[in-house]
C-alpha cells in the first residue's frame, strides 16, 4: 500500500469517527423535546433518530458539495490537512459533550478544516466569500428565524386549543412523535452530508476523484451509517441540557419547536447551506419557551451562545496546530493520531465519573453548563 493511499485510508476512518461523534453530539437536536415531554421513551427516541438520520443522509448531496468544493480550495488541500481539521473537530465535540454543551458539530468541522488549511496554504486555500455566505450568515440568521417561528407556533397552539384537555394533550404528544422524526430526517439531510463532503474532499485532494464531483455511493452509505450509529449511542448529556436546561417544555411547545426546526433545516439543505442544526434547534426551543411565557434559563442560554461563538476559532486553532505537526515530518500523522487517542481517552474517562444515560436524562431541570450540573448523575454517551 502506497503512503498516499495509507494516509487517505486513515483520513476516511477519522472522518467516520467524527461522523460518529456528530451523531451522538446532535441526537438531542431531534429528540430532546420529545424525551422531555414523555412523547417518546429515551431508547425508542434514539432508535428512531438513528434510522431516520441514515435515510436523511441518503436523500441529498447539496451540503456535501458545499463542503468538498465550497469552503476550501480543493486544488491546494492535502489529505494531512483534512486529517488535522478532523482532529480539531473531534476534540471539540468530545469536550463540549463532556460538559453537556449543545455546540455546533458543523462549525467544529468547518473551523478545524479552515485552521488546518490556513496554516499550510494561506488565504488562497480557503474561499472566504463562500464561508461567509454559506456558513457565517446562516449561522447568524437561522436560529432567530427558527426561534420566531417556534414562538408564533407555540403562542397559537396555546391560544386556539385547550392543551390541558386529555384529547389535546394526546394530540400534541402524537404530533411530537411525527415532528421529532421529521427533525431527525432533516438532520440527516444536513449533518449526514458534511462527512461525505470531507471524504470526497480528501479523495479529490489525493487524486482518486475528479474535482467538482459529488460523493460516491459508498461514501454516502458509510457516512450515513456512522452518524446513525452515533445517534443511537444517545448523547444523553446534551439531550439533558436541551430538554431540561433551557426551559420546562410541554408537548405543544415541543411540537412547535420541532416543526420550526424541520422547516429551517430542510430549507437550508435544499439551498446547500452548511447550517448548524444545533443552532436551529436551540433557537426553536428558546422561542417556544418565550411563546409559552414560561421561565427561560437565560444564564444557560448565554453560556451556550458563548460556546457557539468560540467553536469555530477553537477548532481552527487545534486544526492549525495538528496540521503543522502533520506537515513537520513523516511521523506527523502518527503523532496526531496519538494526541487524538490520548485526548479522547482522558475526556471519556472523566465522563465516566459522572454518567448520564437514558435512565436519568430527565432527572433535573437545573442542568446544562453550570459547574457540577451538566455532569450530575448517570452513561458516558
């Protein structure tokens, strides 16, 4: 096996590992509100989300094309750069998962790639205009659009129905089962494609695929399965924060938030925007809380926003460092792999001291990002 092919194989495996972390990091996006209201049992919720993530990942490739040929110059990118960017994204995903922070896996990936490419290829290695139009602007606009839609939908739901009546309550709970499933499907059409785009990018960079082409069928299948498996593992820490940490959620709110999220994510996927589903779903939950006029825990929301703001530059910094290491010597990729393994082991070991799983995901409403609260009680995923 040639050295180029070996590096490509390592990068593809690392990309699928990132896809797995993306799945458990973002499983809360689809199912947190339904689990919080009792519309779906936790284990049932993640099974449904996993299956629909796989299906959604196979429905479209517009976002994958944005990643593979939109944000970086595929003529200047090398496989070690992509590998370094993935390390930055994985480490950030694991760190934010440890603290139950629903930060953006998408922006972690973009940041890692941008940092890795910048340190080696300079500004000519990235497409600043497309980064602004396809990533930065949607990240600023989408949470507000989804939040306003959820606010209005929640306000209407509480005004035109007697949500306390048994039949209305059952109607909203059944509606949540459908709307949560739609969010999971939409999540697959968005986040499921991002790893496809990364793998396609490295295949183009290594000369195994023509520039400008979309992901191969085996890439679509592998990426879809990886994110589905990650989703099935639960991501219980972040699900606790989104379901119980932002506001107390009732079924009309959950239905409104999930419907608004689905519409925003599907629209962005159709247009090829590399949107953060975490931003959209968090914005919808906050909007539903305002629409119901219930207590919104703004301290938790504020810390989430801070995490959103630092995600891209933090992942970019790690990507830049690991890219410099990978380019420094023939053993650079091996050194980066060791660093990734050590960091992942430390984070998982720490998480296992304070486990959160399907048995205690709904235990507390005072959770999220305050010290000691995000990791209080029961599995590492």
